[in-house]
C-alpha cells in the first residue's frame, strides 16, 4: 500500500499527527509514584517509561519488538570530492550489512532488534544538489514510501539508520535550509575529510541552498531538492511511525537531518522521538538543539548505520525493566511517602 500517493498526501499526513495516549501516560505515572524508590530518583529512566507508555497506549509499555532499518543511497555531489571514500563503498557496505559483518549487526543483536536493509537504487545516484534537484517528484515519493514500508506494524520501537557516501553534504544542506546559518555551521568532516574536501563540501552546500531557495516552500520540496533517497526514506519512516504511534529512536546527524525540513514546518514531528545520542559530527549538537531534543548518550560515536540508537535501546530496556519489574511499596511491604 502506498502511504504517500503524492506531495499533498505527504503534507496532509505531516499536518495531522496523532498525539500520545494521555490515559496510558497517567497510568504509568501513577505506577512510578508507587514503586519502591524516591520520586524522581531514576531520572530520565522514569521519563522514558512515561514516554513509551504514552505512545504505546499502555501503562506497562514494552520493548520486546524493536525493529531497525538501514536505508542506503548514493549521491551525485560525491563527484565534487566532498567525501573521503568513493561511492562504490555504499554498495560494499550494504553487502556487509546483509552478510552480518557490520557494527550495526552486532549492536542490533546485542539489544535484541531485528534488522532490515533497504538499498535505494544505488546504481542511480541522485543529481548533484548544487546543480539540480536531487530527485524528481516520483523518485522522492518512492523513497518516502519505501521508508514507510520498512516500519513493521507490530514493532514497539523503531530505529532508522543510514548508509550513503557523501550523505553528510545533503544532510547539512537540509539543516541550513531548515534552521538557517551558513554552510560552515553545518558542514563537518564526516568520515574524516581533509581541508580541501571540507572547503568543497561547504561550496556545494552554499550553492545548493541558494540555488533551490525559491522552491523550498514545503518539507516535501526541500527533501526532494536537497536530500537523497535514503534521507527521504528516513523521513517517510519517521512520519509513518508517528501515524502508527510507534516511538522512534533517532540516531546521529544524518538521521536527525532527514526530519529537519519536517520539523521546520511542524515542530511536533519529534514528539514521538528520542534522541539516542549526540554524535561526534560537529553540527549534531546544534541540530539537536534546533529540534529541542536532549540526547540520551554522548559517546563520541560518528559511524551512522543506526549504531548509536542501537546502543541507546539498551537504556530503553533498562527504563522499562525498572518500570515493569520493580515492586510497589504495597507489594514489598515498604512504607511509602506519608
């Protein structure tokens, strides 16, 4: 089934976001107040439990079914020397994901998440965003819908990840378009580029944002012109998860940048999201601040793939274990607050 038949359908979904279940959140808060601990003593673990309860519609939320999906795409701007690696590495890493040999394979195994890999037309890179729109309308809709289709209906927590040589360049362009500033504010060294490549990256970003400036009136057009297939797929997945009230763990800079144009138009798009970590990519902290998200972890990770989110899923497990497995004051025959 095609969720986003046209740009109007995408916009209609974005502007009709469901809210969490207040009754479930209240039930979870009441349980927290009865557990054998001082109120607030588990800090953000308590808030995570309430967050999950509200979005799952269950005062005793669970994370038994975590689904991760890696979206992979190639970018025309790679030809301008903005990355330390050649574009063929994208397909090589996809093969590694499928063979089970990447970091994300190990980390999803550790947190008990399933993992799917969605390679989006790797033999057809997007157009160079500094010269033309990245995608046609049809290509962008296809990417959005492939992202939406990757979110299982029965999952209790969704982790989007990405792979795409040069994709920090369109990601930075999306951030600049959504939140202002300059290319220097948003362009980092990605996989470890040198000064010459960083200068080229900044030129591409500045040129692209100004080239498409008059046409970036909507989130869809911003994604279509400045994004990439895997970036649009992430946006489609995050929006689809929201429509199904499935909470999302956001990974690093590129995953968060994918929803920047959506958040510019509808800031509440992040309400069903937790920021898994703040990556070592220089602009990620700035982006999280713009999205008004506080990261769960800061581990100097900058791999992508959804790796930081897979690690943070262990924190969600811990939060829900404490919420569901602790005894109440009454059950433990412990005197509560008088």
